[in-house]
C-alpha cells in the first residue's frame, strides 16, 4: 500500500521537496510500500502566490500545523522548510504529537557507503554523498550539493544548492551552508552557524557565527542589515 503523508511548507524549498517526492514516486509503481501519496500541503501562513503555485501543481492547502495537530490520528510528514531553526521547531512539535518524519532521497542522488541517514532527511537531485558520511535527523541537502568522505552533518543542518563540504568535516546542529559555499577539509562548523553564499571556509567556525567572503570571515550580527543578509547569506525562510 502507498504511504500517505503531508508536506510541511508551501514555499520555494517546500515545492522543491515536492519535486523530490514526485521523482521518487515516478521511479516506483503505484501500490508499492515505497510510493508516497501526498494528501496536501501544510503551511501556517502561505502567500497567495505560493498557494496558486500549489494549486497549479494539483495540491491542496490543508491549513496550518495546529490544524493537523488537532486531528485525532497522527500520520506521516515530509518536511520542506529551509530555515534550520524553524524546521527544528516544527519537527519537534509534530514528533512530540506522534507524527512520523519521512526520509526522501531523489533517485538521481549518488549515495556512497554512508554510516547513517537520520529520520526526515531530504536529499535532492544531483547530490553527491561520499563514503563513510553520517547525516543527522532532518538534514536537508539541496540540489547538486556535495558532501565529502567521513563528514558528519548533525541534526537540522541545511546545505544549499551547489555547496561543497569537503572530507572529514563536522557540521554541528542547525547550521546553514549557503549556495555555492565551500568548506575545506578537516574543519568544524559550530551549531547555529551560517556560512554565506559563495564563501570559502578555510578555518573552523565558532557556534552562532555568520561568515561570508573568500576566505570566509566572521560578520558582526549587529551590523548585518536585512538587505545585506538576503544578498550575502541567501534566503533562509523558504
């Protein structure tokens, strides 16, 4: 029987995850236990634009997280939220209520001899996941990102499109790696850190630190404007 689930997140990344689910289903046959039948999309405050984009794809908006938590029976969910801290909060609310996260791997992803892939991980198309790697819970690997050998990504890490994490790197919980960023080998990235788009990280990064540039340097949070953050660090709210 197909597995019924809801998709959490109507934004850009949520709809990219929708593509991953559809690609997985296309590689399966209806009626198998690996086929995911999405019942709709859950989002607390979707924009009219995103609602129309979902409608064009044939998916209904089922309401917000509280609406599905009010159901008597818990089910399965696929998490399509890009911001690591936001997705942690949503995932924990659902899991504490008995909902089950689903792990989804695009059929075009190249997955080596990984040690573990945690519950709720999303691996998009074109990802290269090398040998002896470990992914924590709800790790999101965006299209064409590369994770090197012996690397560990802890819970709720997000790696944006085209980023390269070299071998033997530790990326701690709730960190965001921006699009096209490069992290050199044998470094550690502290929890709640943010690596800006296109940055080249040559030294380990402390927890709760924003780094941008080539080579990557820390930026004082207090002087980051919203405009600069959106340009340098990539969007984090989808």
